[in-house]
C-alpha cells in the first residue's frame, strides 16, 4: 500500500548515501535547478508555486505563493530568502529529520526559491542545538558549489547565489520570523512589531521572505512536475503532502509523509502509518499540530462536532473553531493514552512557554509565568477551584494581545485543556492526595477511543 | 487625514500614530503609554497598555481590525474609527495589562523614590483592580549600581526598554542592554560595567517606574513634598533647561523638563543633573506647570483645567449638527439636554455614560 502513495519529499529518503551529492544527483536531484534557471523566468516559478497551492508548513499555513507575491521589489535593494530551520515546537521534529536525511533537497529548494524571488544571498537558520545538522548542510552546500549549482553564474545562466547556514542560539522564540531576522542580524532575538512585514522590511531592512524547511523542500518537485500536479494531491485548499511528526503512545511513532486529506482515524490506526495506540491502551487525547495548538479529546479528534470524519487537512482539523476543533499547525502529532495526566501535560507545556517567552511584551512575559505557577500548584495538590477560572481568564488576557504568536501559543493549550478536561482539573483540586500519588491516573468520566 | 477617536474627530498629518492623534484631542482619551516615548526612536509596542480597538480601518476599507492594536505604533488611515475609553474590551484588556505588570512588581511604593511621579502608579490607579489574584512568590533581583550616580533596582522594572533606547540613541557606544528571557529578563550594563558617559543620567528620567533612580536623591525626600521650579544655565554640553526640585531652599534634585505626557523635552548632561545643586548655579524661571494628573500631584496641585476643557470639547463636537447659532466654544457637557445626552452617549456603552457622568459630577462640585 505504502509504495502506491505519492511521496514528494521522502521518495528517496531510504536510499543509502542520499545525503551525498552524487547519489542525490543520480536520483534526479538538481534537475529542478537546471529546469528553472535554464528554461524558466523567476515569475514563472512563482506562478507554479502559486498554482500548487502549497501552504506554509511552519504552522500558520499561509499560502506560500501568495507570500512570495507580496515581496516588495524596489530597484537597487537586495532581496533575501531565509529558510526557517529553527524548529523548536515541542512535538515537531520533521525539519530536523528532513535536513539531516536529505540535505540536498533543501539546498535545491533554496536555489530554486531564491531564483524565483531574485535573491542573491540566502540563509538557512538552523536551531542552535542541531550543530551536527549545520555541519551536514555546510558539507552539502560545499558539494553543490563545487558542482556549479551555487556561487557565481549558476549553470551559465548568469544567476548568482550565495547560501549560508547560520546556527541559532537555542531560543524557541527565534522560530518566529521577525525574531529570527533579528537574531540573524546578530541582535537579541526579540520579535518585531508588525507592520512593516518582512516582505517589505525584513533582513537588514530589505524585502525578505521567510519560509519553513518543509515548504522550501517542496519547490523542486513543483518545478519539475508543475504546480497543478502538486495541487492534484490533497483536498480543497489543503494541497500536496505534509510531514507529520507522530509521537506519544503510538505503536509506530515517527515522521510520516501523508497526502493531506486522509482521515485522522486512518492515520492513527492504519498499519501504513502509526499502527494504533500501544497495546492494551486507548486514545485519550491528541495535540494535533505541535504543543501550541488546542488539545482535543479522542472523540472530538476522530469526528467533528457534526459527526463527520475528521481529516488531516488544515480545514477539517480547524472545523468547529477552538470550541470543538484545533489546528494542523506544524504537524506535531502527540497522542496520549488514558495513562496521561492532562494537568501535568498542560503544566509541562506551560513551563516550556514560560521558559521561552522573550520578555518583551507584558502579557506574555508575566502571563506565561503566572499560568505555569498556577498549574504547578494544581498539579502538586495545592490548587483551589477558582484557580481554574483564573487560568482561563489569564489565558484570555494574553491571547491576541501580544507582539508575536508566542502569547497565543502559550494561551491556547491551557484554555483548551480546561475546556475539554475540566473534570480532571477539578479532580486534582478535590482529591489532591489521590491525584498526586505517583502513577495516579484519572479514572473519571472520559470518552476513550 | 481625518481620524475619529471615541466619537471625536480630529485632523492629523499622514504618518501620525493613533496615540499621537488621541493626544492631540486630549489626555482624557489618550491611551496610557508605559513604554512608548516620543523622543526615542523605535520605542513602543511592548507594554500593550495602549491597545485600542479599530472599528473601521479607513474610509476605503472600513473593515474593523480583528485584534486590538497598539496605538503607539499604528499609523492612522484617513477615515479610521478608533475606540479607546468607550470600548469595554479595551478597558478589560487594560485591566489585565495592569495586573500583569503588577504581579512581579514589589509594590514597595511607600519606600520608592518614584512614588508620586510613577507612571505605573498612575496606570494602576486609573485602570487596575483593588486587589491582586496573584498568590505566588514574586520575582526579585539584587540591586546593582550603574556607575556612581545611578542605581538599578530590577525588581521594579517593567522592561519598557526606554533606558536601552536612551543608552543606544543619545550616548555613544552601547553600554546598556537586556539579558536573559521572559520574566527573568533584566536590564544590564554587561558585567556591570559602569555607564561612563556624560548623558547616562537620562535613563533615570525616561524610566517610568522606580527601577532607575538618582543616587544623589535616593531617600532624600518624597516627591510631593518638593517644589518643582524651571531653571536654566549656560552649559557647554547640553541645552541647560532643567527642573529643580526644592525642599525648603535646598535643591535636592535636578531633572530634565518633561511635557504633559512625562516625556523629556531636552535631555540634560550628567554635570547639570548630579553636580549643579545650588540655586546660585541656575537662573530661575518660575514654578513648573504641572499638567500631569498623578495620584499624588492631584492632591497637591488641585484641579487643573483639563477635565472641563475635555467636556467642553466633547459637547462642542456633539453639537456640531445642531444649528442653533450658539457659540460652541461656550458650551459645556452640562448643557446637553438629557435626551440629547442619552442619544449621543448611551450607544457608546455603560462605561462611557458612567465616565461622562463622573465628569459632570466632578465639574458640578467645582
């Protein structure tokens, strides 16, 4: 079954030596660069990407072609393409895997995309903890340069491109595009106020496009096969394939390339993908798109509030808004069985956001710490009933009022956990001795799948 | 360009921010600003105290903006309609911002030199709640000295970044920045290197709270016991326009002059600030006009004329379509007939009605 699936990113991932230039080239690598720089105009490449309907894979899901078309093109001002490889969202590990496994796919994508945008200098910003990936990418860049695919006058086309890899300092906030640009400029990674957006004033105050690793890696295939072929995969406005980082209590966790539009049920239980929940256990809840998105109980994840099957698409996962839906986000799929404590998990997420808030704007700086402390109290048996409402209120005061989306990302998991698992929070507060016992599991009312 | 804020329309230049437009109308509807500081480039957008609701983006595109926007950095569009004091969501959010700013603040106003001229104090007084919902331990820092004359008490800091911009923009060589992240972020002069610069003292004036204080003035007196007097001197480094703060006939503090919004009008040098502390060093111009409505200065200086002025302007703006040949300049809010008042102000919501009523009552008392 799996061999029939169209693989856009991972088709050659299992070939030994695919990380080297020779093997990658032998399996059709860099043909997109040849096709683009020799036979296409930059605008034609942009047009193909627009047609493909590919949406930003970093989490927000903004159509990539549209983002490219917003790029300001004033005369005499350089433009930049920056690849966001600062993947730090808990539960998401696809870019890491992609960069270390098929580094040349990203390099090829960077060349094609830079050509399309008219950028002569491009950067790949890689998460600071992944120094070994930086080395892999630098080696790949050196190989591509030696073969004439990078540097001056690429393949005799007259197009120049220099590509650099920049490791970050290990801050989650630098995955936010404007914080990333600040960090890339050598400053403290504080998100900028928008507008102006990076498309107008980005890196060094020049027009800049920032794209996720996975988004950029789709461009070689789109150039080779056309945007329409890409758009033929998927459903509606969710076109193409998506890498999902599946983790948690699944039989087969890992990175999967799924065609958008399969059902969530199939993704979890089919042997082709995750193979179901670990033996003897049942699914309780899922965080479907990385730690920032709202958590959903099993029943609402598999079926929407209207009773329809939920699909792995941007639209279907968001069906019902935040009341009964969630988001596809960056595709960090964390499955939890009935032994998971939602309160502890929420506290853990909250602790992460508290640690990673940059401290620039007040609601996030103070609110993330406050929520963490209250959740810590509840988890450790010192909570009171009004703490639950306090958490909801604090999360509401943060949401939408911050400079960057980290505030929302910190608020949503807390608000959604209380929305769907209030009983469990109340159990922690009413029966602290029972709830704080090591290995304690909430046995109250819940619908497992 | 025309922009309407809280039902009052004002004509402004293109490029004006909502906050500046609101300030043009008057202090009663100007959003509070804890981090924005007009003389400093790139300041603003951080504290979120000035968030307002834009109910119509512009004449061309009258859709409302989905989120509250920071008025200090959002430029107005022609025909923009903004709600500040008449929007419940804005007021609720602002209440939340006060709460956030105070949860890690030590609330040591009784021993803080800034008390009485503290923007956080004013902000909390106007928009905050009576009690706190925060039960946890507050974050604290050790006090540090930034050079011989300035003390940094990070525990009180609200991370507005004004001092960072000041150090960046009016002194040479960056010696001031922010370390760490989140609620542990702190202002620092890397490795406690003293700020050795003729204009470093200005970070004290720009600080909205008591985080940066003048060591020559620390614990000398309370602000409300001192008398501010405008004075100038012939200084070869700065313009020499200052405010002297007297206790009796002794000059106990020298600061730069500030405008109505608490913003320094001309930065002064360290010599003027820390060393010229005798009356004979200065040419006295006269008492400083205090426009601010500080918690403390309200007691001390009594009524200033801003509130009735606002009511008059509101009344005038509401009467524009009434062609009775009255002299609009002479109208006041009290003269609005009851039905007219209801018709005009009631749709703005209960809080707006309550606000106007309190202004009326206040004006009646005077």
